[in-house]
């Protein structure tokens, strides 16, 4: 059985999630900004990889908050 984090997402799903166009997702995939792979001509990303990206961004934001000057 495939777990929730093992799902494979397509460009349209990612575009909707991030609030960007399909073309933006294609550019991110081609540039290596997200860990995507191709099945035929279609870019795909694992749900678990998307979760890692989100967690890394959230962790970085939390760290940056603590480094801001007090005044």
C-alpha cells in the first residue's frame, strides 16, 4: 500500500498548491529548484519531497526570525 507521503504529484497540482502557473513549475523543475523527475514528457514530484521543501522553508523562517535585531 502506498502511503500519503509516497503520492506522485503533477505540475497542475503543484501550480495550484503554490499559486503559480504551470510554466513556473516547469521552470523550477528544469532549474532544479524542486526535486522533480520526468515520466515521459511530464514533470512529477513526490509528496515526501514537497513536504521536505516546505519543512526546510519553515525551519529557515523560524531561524531567521530569531536572528532579527531587537531594535
